[in-house]
C-alpha cells in the first residue's frame, strides 16, 4: 500500500512537471526583434545609409520582424537611436508608434515617404527634423557608431502625443506604457 501511494505521488509529481514544462512552451518564445536585412552587431549597408550631410546612401529603412509579444500587448512602437552622435544627447533616426498589436513586421522601405506602414501607425519627428526613417551618417573619420533598433510592446493601443512631438517626448510616452522591449544594435562608420 505504501509503495502504491509513493508511486502515485511520484506519478503526480512527474505529471505536474510535464504540465509546467508544457505551459512554459505554450507561453511562447521571448519577445524578440529581428531583421532579415541587418545582422545584429553587423554593419549597415549603403541601402540604409542617409542621403545627405555628406553621405550618399539610399536611406531605405530595413525590414524588421518580431515575435513573442507579451500578453496584454495592444500596440508596438519602434525607435532607432545613435548614442554615439556628437551632440551630447545622441541622435534619433526613426520613431514609429501606434503599430497595431496584430502586426509582426515592417517591410523594407516602410519608413520612406511612400512606405508601407500599417494604416494606423505614425512616424515621429527625428533629429533630422522630419518624420520617417533617417539612416546613419556619422561624421567622416569618426569611429563606427552604434545604431540601436528597439521595439516596444505597449499596454495601450495608441500613445497620446501631439503631432510634431520630439523623439524624446514620444520616447518618454512609449516607456511609460511599456510591457516589454527587444533591441539589437548595428554599426556604421565612414
């Protein structure tokens, strides 16, 4: 009888461990931002480089994909930031917000003037002074700069900022509604 009880306890423990393992697997993968265009810690191509300020790139925003958004995600926001810019405050290269929770990718070129962003998504003003993607263009001869691509899962469907808000203001509002974030960094120098 004791062996039967011990066997039942062992079986119940094994079943519980299996269920916990399945629950963890069912919970999905970690929130992850990726790019088929840009390798993490890789060098941005001329396609992504700004066309101006002495640079002659094509200024095409890279393709981005993501998965594993946490429960409760109602929208996404994306930023591209260069902390190495010689401004004392870095440089905002791209700000996109109000991306619907059902979206899991942005196509290459989505940040261009005629790009294919989701209908409700908005692009904030970058440090170039305009909305839309502005690629890297560090000073000639400077060390390669780091370009941090960050996707935020937000607990709100829209963020409340006036049109024309600065990237810093939008960034503050994004962080106030953040459930999770995922980043990768790419490099560029000239």
